[in-house]
C-alpha cells in the first residue's frame, strides 16, 4: 500500500481549520492530526484509490488527484499525491 500526501494548493475565504497553502498531511487509515474532519471525509475515498494502485481518468498524472473540501464559500483545494515505494 502506498502512502498518500495531501497538500493544500489553494485556499480562498476563511478556513475555520486554518489550513494554508503548503500545509501537508499524510493520509493513512485514520484522520491525520490537525486536518479538518470535513476535508478528511472528502479526501479519504480518493486517497484510498491512490493507496491501492488506482488512478483517475481525468488526471494527467496517475499518481495524483485534486480534491476540494466541502465548504463551497471557503474552499480549500488539496493535491493528493501517491508516494512510490
């Protein structure tokens, strides 16, 4: 199983979890410390696909996925990247 790193690549408005561009979180089987649980719930299905070797047809790079947290008025955009063993 690969490790997946979630990196904040964009943040607009006011994030109540105080996420900022450049923040990184390691996604495993539990919620990473200091990662908003709402964002984690959005990221987790995509992270699982990457962890187990899958990819997304709309991404040019099969080792990544771009995912947005569910707060439409204060969106935080994450890049999920599979680390290769």
